[in-house]
C-alpha cells in the first residue's frame, strides 16, 4: 500500500518541491491536499526551473495523475496562470484534476487578509497575502464557496452576492476602504468555470479505487509542521493542517491505507514571517547564509530569516508526524563554513529542554544550546556516494540522525533533481 506523504519538518521552504518532483517519477498519483498558493515549490529538472504554487509537482511525470484535493484552498485565477505557464513551457496539464469539494479563494479573501494584517500592524503574522487564512476561516464558518459551485452557474451569482455582502461588512468593520464587487467577481468566476469546469469532479471514487488496487500515491505537503494550525507556533501559523495526518484528512485517505512519511528538513533553519526562531542568526553568518543560499521566498520574494538547525523543534515535528526517514536538503549551502552549529537542546530559566514549550512567549525566550562541529570547506555538489562526502559533512549528517532518532535517506546537494545522494529508497520497497 504505497501511500507516501512528504511533509515539511520546519517552517516551510525545506525543499519539498525538489523531493516530490524526484519521487513523482515513480508515482501514479500526486496529490496536493492542504494549503493554497501561499506555497511556492521550486522544481529544477531537465524541463527547466519552475515555482509551483498550486499544481502538484508530479506534473512533470506525464504518466502521473495530479489531483488538487478537498483540503486545498484553491484560487482559480492563480491556477489558470500556472497552467498557462506550464503549457507555454511544453508541460502537459492534461492529467490534472480538481476536487469539487476544494474551497475557493475569492478576491475578498485577499482584501480581508490585508485588512487583518493591517489591523495587527504592531504584531503581524507576516502572511503571504494570498487570502489563505480568510478562505479557511469561511470554510470553518461554513460560508465558503467550493470548486463545485463553478459547475452551477445558475446558483453561483446568488452565493457570491451573499458572500460579498458578508465580506464587505467585515472589511468595513475593520476600517478598510476596500470593497469587493459582485458583478466583477461573477463575471470572472464564470470565466474560470468555462476554463476549469472539465477538470472539476468528485475525486473520492478515483482515490478509493487507487487505494484498493495498491496504486502508488504521493501526498505533497505544503508549508511545514511548525506552521500547522494546531501544532505550530499559533498564531504565527497558516490556515491549514500541514502534518501527515492533515494530508490524509485533506484527501480523504484512511490512515490504515497509509505506508510511509518522509520529513523534509533543511540543513539549517529558515522562517518567513513572524514567530519564534530561537536559533536565528542576526549577524554576519546569517547574512552570509541568506545571500549564498538565496533565501528569499518563492511566493513573495521576502527575505527569509535564517538560523542554525534546531533539533529541539525537529524532534517535535518527527514525533507529531511519525516520520520514517528524513530528506536533508541544502547541505551544499554550508560547504564554505569553517564551522557549523547544531542546536541540541534549549535552556530556559536554568532548565534544559529537549522539546519546545507550547507557550509562545516561553519558546521565544529559549536559549539554544549548541554543539559546534568543524566545517568541511569542500565542494559537495556532484558527490554521488555518501562515503565520498567530506568526513566532517558525514559527521554533521550522522549527528542529525542521532539527534532526531531516524535515518537520513536522502541528502540534497543542489537544486536539480539529480543533485542528491540516495542512501536508502524514499518509496517503500515492493514487499514493505
Ligand atoms: P519548498 O517550498 O519546500 O518546496 O521549498 P522552496 O522551493 O520554497 O525552497 C527551497 C529552495 O531550495 C529552492 O530554491 C530549491 O530549488 C532549493 N533546493 C532544494 N534542495 C536543494 C539542495 O539540496 N541544495 C540546494 N543548493 N538547493 C536546494
Ligand atoms: P511552502 O509550501 C514558508 C507562512 C507565511 C506566514 C504564515 C501564514 O512553500 O513551504 P499564510 O499566507 O499561509 O496565511 O501565512 O505562514 N507560510 C509559508 N512559509 N513556506 C510556505 O509554503 C508558506 N506558506 C505560508 O510566511 O508566516
Ligand atoms: Mg516554498
């Protein structure tokens, strides 16, 4: 039953896109099941370089069926742009399907996102501004529109009218001068319906048939576990469940059918937006890593905050997800460092902590306890075998394995699909 989930173990941007593109070569289905176009997944493969926001990274495998599942908050305008860009690059999107249950991101969600951030100007979340929080808010309030609504033009206008009235009321009460316009939205969404209509359907029968015949199904996580609505650093989180369990729920896959979870971690930490980052480097070293690794968001272009690898939060995300193995990316970005640090524990008020405190203020006060390791000061790009890595890099990776208690199966040494060392398969073996 190869249902495999690939999930971010940190604060997003761990390099999931690259891993999913690689694993998708062996997948029959690749499914996005949560988040929306707040995600930015970079793929570099023989077809070119792509930053995908909604289309699953399996789209480069012409044999794979790509699905956007019920748990996603889908902005049809962004999806159409993305499909057009892919097609212009010669990538077929013919095997892309959209769940009629997926929530739709509407133009007023973007206005509400901005108004909410303006309202908390002294303490913003630092959202991507893609309307994701308000779209999920409407879902929970049970006033959202879903992709299936595009298939019913007769009732679409009435639904939009009610939703716009509600949204404009909220905008007014938040002091925003922006308003959504019913006619404009209806016209635009009728156009989206024409374009996307043929791709929209109930995906549940297809997914259950795929499970029944043991098809290989790859679940593409977006964001990262520390941005999860329940388990992340609330309120500095996203609107969806970014964990393995969240992915299963977002598609409608029974936990019993699940096989394996791969956690994607970067060799250091980055975070876009606000919230605790105890290992943050606010000095020249942080600046150096940001510039060398070009740590600027794929969705918003914002500079990412940079810090050392934090095994306290990483142990926590291993536990929350039950990861079987790690894909450790961007080792090559540390190639020139004379020494590298790993945060092994926190100190808080004289006490040693192995796991992060749930209370955010306490988390922000934690002092990292570091282990400093010698750097390797050698180019690792192009290395094919683990044994051929510099011994210092091997030691660094082995320390991470020991600190997290699970194996590092893949080591990323560059952005391209082929730039990695595969120590153990990421897909389960046929017998497993
Ligand atoms: P995602 O959101 O988790 O898919 O990650 P992003 O695409 O937002 O950011 C990861 C960045 O790292 C992208 O620019 C990738 O091309 C790049 N990348 C992924 N793995 C590696 C790696 O092992 N080495 C290097 N140098 N870059 C990588
Ligand atoms: P991928 O899939 C990194 C962050 C935002 C902000 C918080 C809430 O590329 O890893 P939102 O717009 O979701 O309401 O913003 O979540 N965030 C991400 N950070 N990678 C992402 O996705 C993110 N998606 C959301 O920066 O801090
Ligand atoms: Mg990203």
